[in-house]
C-alpha cells in the first residue's frame, strides 16, 4: 500500500477501505507518513468528502490511537453534552449542573477557545482557584460524589486527533464535515460515556453556515455514536447572533449565574433547559422527554442547578462566592459603548464579527500558545428583532488594554445590521436529529 | 498575508492575485512556507484549477526563482521542442537533428524517464561515452558550432519547480493542468529560446487521458509563451498506442537511426517530420509551414538529419558508430515473445501498460534514485489496425534480469486488445493550437 495511491484515490472521489484508512491514520500518528502527504489527503477529503463508512473507520482509528477513560466504576448512566462551538455559548455551564441536579452523571471533558469561538475550560478558569487539570482518578471520584466534574482533554486521549487538528488548522481543512465529525466523536467515545447530546451550531457565528451542512454533520455523528452503542441526539441550533448577551470568559460566568437563578436571557435559558432535558432523558433519569423537560425546569426554578454548580466549583478548588459577588471575578478596567447610527430594528448581529472582536481584545486566542484575558469581552444590549432609536447603546465593550480596541469597536459596529422593518422571526432550535 | 488564508481561498475556488501567488511560491522556495501547507495548496489547485492569469503568475514566479540561460551570444533564432511525455516517444532525437540540419538553432534541454514515460537524456546516455552534463559554456559553444546540443536541466534553473515537482509526486497532484503548464513553461522560458514547439500527448499512455484536457493544457502553455514574446505552437497527438515499435533506451536509439535513414515506422516518421517542420517554421528558416515541411522531408531523404545527429553525438563524447552498428549499444541478454491468443485485429495497445512493463524490467525508474538498464525494453511487432493470426508474435520483451519478467509479460499481454472487426482509424495528430 502506498500513501500516494490512497491520496490519488480520494482525490478522484473513490471510497477507501477500512484497512486503507487505518494505514493512513496509524502511519501518520506513528510519524511514518509525513505531514505533507496527510495535508494533501485532508484537502482531498475536504473536496470529495467521505462516505459514512469511511468516517466511521476514521473515527475508530483516531479513538484507538490513544487511551480511553474507564468510568465503569462510577454507578449510573454517564451522559455528556458537546457543542460544535459558538459565540456566547455558555450552555454547558448551565445544562450540566441542571442535569446533574436531576441525578444524571455528567463527565464533562471540554475544550478551549480557538478562533472566534469560546471554550468551556477558559470560562471556568476565570473563576479564581478553579482547577481543570484533574487526574482521571480525581475526575472519577468527583463524579461519584457530585455527579458532575469538568476537566480538559488529556494528551493520552485520541492523540491522532490532536495531531490532525493542528495540521487541519494550518492547512484550511478545518471546515470539513467528515473531519469535524470524526474529531468530535473520537474524543467523546474515548470518555467512557453512555449517552451524548450534541449541539450543532449553524449560521454566521458557527463553522457551518448552512443548515443542510449542519444536518449532515449531525446525522453522521449520531450514526457513529449509535454504531458504538451510545444513545445520541443532536440539536441543530441557530448561531446567527450570539447566544445570550455576554461574550467573554468572566462575563459569561456572570450570565451563567444569572441564568441558573432564572434571571438570564430568554434564548440562553430556553436552549440550556432543552439540552439539560435531553441529557436527563438520554441519561435514563425519566421515561419521557416531557418528564425530563419538567424536571429540568423545576430544578432551575428551585435553585438546585445553581447550588450544584456552586458545589462543583468548590470541589474543583474555585471560589464559589463569585456566583453571588461578581466583583470577585476578573473585571475589565475600561468600557466603550457602541451606539446605533439610526432608528430601526436590529435585523442581524453577526456572531462571527462579535467573536472576532472579543478575540482581538484578548478573550480568545489565535494560536494555542496565546494567553487569554479572562476579564474582557462584550455585553450586547439588544437582540435581533428589537426596535432601537438612533444613539441607543447596542453593545458595551469591556477591555483592559487599548491595543486593538479601535479594531474591535469597528468589528462590533459592522456586526449590527439595522433595517426599517422588523426582521422575520428565527427559530433558535431548528431541528432535532436522532 | 497568511498562508492558511490563501489556501482557504483557493480551496473555495477563488482567484488569487499575483502578489498572493508570489508570496506562496517565494515563501515555499525560501523554506518559510512548510511542505504541508504547500501540499494542501496544491491539492486545492488540483480540485479548483487556476485562471490563465494565475497560471501566468505562477510560471513567472517559478521562472524567477532561479537562473536563466543567456543564449543571446549565439546567432540565430533558438527553437526548442518539448513533449509532455509518452511511451516510445523518441521524436526529439529525430526532429531536432532535422531542424538543425535545416539551419535552426536547437538548444535541447531535456528530462529523464519517470514513471511509465521515457526521457530523452536516458536514451542519449545509452550511447557509450555520451555526456549530457555539459556546462552552459560548452552548451553555447556547441550550439554555435553545430546548431544543436543536448543537456540536462541544471539545479540553478527554476529551483521552485524542482521542489514543487517532488512534492507533487508524493502528494498525487501531478496531473493538474495549471501545475503541468507552469512546470513546463517555467523551465522552457528559462532556456533563452525564441520559439517553442509543444507536443501534448493524450490517451492511455499520457498524463492526460482526454482531448479536452490536452487542449486546455496546450492553450494555457501557448498563452504563457506568447505573453513572454515567444512564438509557440502545440500539437495534440495520440498516445493510445506507443509511438513507433521500440520502447526502451538503446532500442529507441536504434529506431531513431533507422528513422533518420528513412526506414523507420510510419507514425514516428510522420510526427517527427511535422514537429521538425514546425521548428523550422517557428525558427524563421522558411516563410511558410509548407516550405518547412518540404525542407524537413528533403533533409530526411538526403541523410542530412542523420549526419547531423552523428556529428552531435561525437561532439558530446559519444560513439557515433552506434547508429550503424547496433552491437556497439547495450544489448539485452534474453528475449521473450508475447503471442496472440486469437485471430483478429489489433484494436488497442495500452501505452501505459507497455510503459509500466518496460519500467518493471528496468527501462525506467520509480524514484529519482533508481538506476536504469539501458539495454532492456520491448519491440512491438504490430500496430493498431493490423490483422493478426493466433500465435503470431505481438511483442518481444528484451531483458537482462528475470526478476520482474513474468509481471512485465503479464502487463504486455494485458496491453493488447484484439477484436473481430477492424477498429476505426485514429488520427495521430489530433489538433494544432497556436
């Protein structure tokens, strides 16, 4: 078997066998196949896609390239939630405590911010003292005690994915549905979970801009999960405006606290509850989805989710008082207001622009080596559909350094589209797959 | 400017500016852009092609990545001939001496065999003593003396192409029209020529299998040449069977000798004369193409081309007597006959199979490091359209080692298609571009 022949066949739109895909992935992980051949292969996959069978094998190869976490000693059904990445998406920090408060076991292995999208780990680390680098033993112990633990991915899990992801990032092959699906699912299947709720984002602020692409990604991931005997459902949700009002790490923790106290933005509350309900249902806590929805709502209203989150923050070394006293969180030193140039209706808020602007002032990173400023970010003052007057504040930028502030402000101004007529209403949850 | 953004734009089918292409090629040649990013870019070009403007800039960048040969001190119009590579294609060794015998100045800078196609340098080096590694000064001096000199490409000419070609070879991105065009034309434009005749091969034995692709390649190369103020014409010629009867280095030199004495195969003689006539015409020796055809034919018939080739062999240190005494050339030690399994008509001879079989027994190389056995190869005993009886010899394989002989024999057997009815006649010269 020669690598160049396999590249050629994928280039010409042919389907590769399981053995052939294993040859490529194993060879690449072991350093036998060089980066440049894998880069050409990835671009050929980008252009010609992969069959479901190919994506399945690819996922298995990446899964078996490293260690898997054994959670069989933790009693109960283990259920995780994963988002493909959005702007202002802090649902994990709301739905996971809610699901755990209902009795689900939630092993949350999360990622970091990259590009214009945020990362759960970075948000948690804005809480003073919060440790995300748990050992697997600590992780298991905490799951047994509290039903919820947050940690980062270890280097031993799916190393093929880590190596491939870095290469994809440098070769413009990130936005490929089979590559996204195998990357996500290989990591998730390595976590020892029984059920998984996927939140596939679609729109200007997401990797995937079209619903048909999001649907295809969701379907492939659900299929891969089922083949591995996992219960998997995917929501396809709108990312044509940021979720909630807050974008930026500490700012989002504040909004999480408000939402867990039933004082959060409507869209964020609604999506977090739906995700929690699916986790509860797939986690076999209730017999029906409607029961799960009811249970999630009641645990939001009675403060159980809020208390669960506090408990877990404390367990992981964080200062749980931050949820009540926002002055204990990192706070920005300056604020700039972006105002509306005219009267009208907000017809669009480009989430990618908002994400990029946040990144510019330090809320995210361009490369894995960049450091994050937990204090900075922005608070939207309006959402799509709202009527506004000229001069009204659209958004407040919270910054600590003025370096890229003007560029960020420009991006934020560009993000808002204002029209004379109210826009059509958009659904937040567009579709359910699985 | 970021490399990954340029890869993304080409991936999405956008046209890159001249500055952007220069950024990529210069960066890659200087080692600033790594192989893996260039590999992804090449595959994106393979999938999305390039505009004429892009190919033009790409060619210029590769041309200017190295030195150019200055032939301005050699009087006369300099005209070269280049083939995109075929099986049994020894026309350069016939048309170049004919054109030179008519007074054209022919600086022949040639390549080596790779894959299933042969290379002019390897054929010449089967002549004992023949030196292809002339210095540029020797090359110029010989052109002044004889009007014809053969040499290999120096490392200083178009180093970007050498680096890119090696990468394309390893990443299945060879068969891309813009990449083929820029590779050929950057090297040819570096040679200090005034006119160029291109022979674009199409069919089973060529890189390009379809005439529409060959036409596009020819058109792009002619356009690039004209923009550089060169007179360029391209013939599109059939490579659905090997050219002539002989395939293999010394065997082809023998057939060249026969053809220059007007005793060669019809197809080879016809194409060599047409190529020579175009070289003579573009070299401004005659006013019309018809005059050039007449002149080429007369120089074939009166033996001038044959004597010119002898002269040049001697000038480059070779034993010119080989053209009369084939026993002075490397000769194979064994012969195997491939016979026809049935009565009928030869309806096809897959040139790629024949080329691969020759390669298997040592007539070509898989990698640049392989060595070539100049003695081995094959002689076809039939051509397409011919009537044959069961048991008649189709082809003789000349070998020196039995290692891969059975595999080669199998390939040769597979190459012949025999049918009950005579096939439709095919044109040898399909089209002229420019």
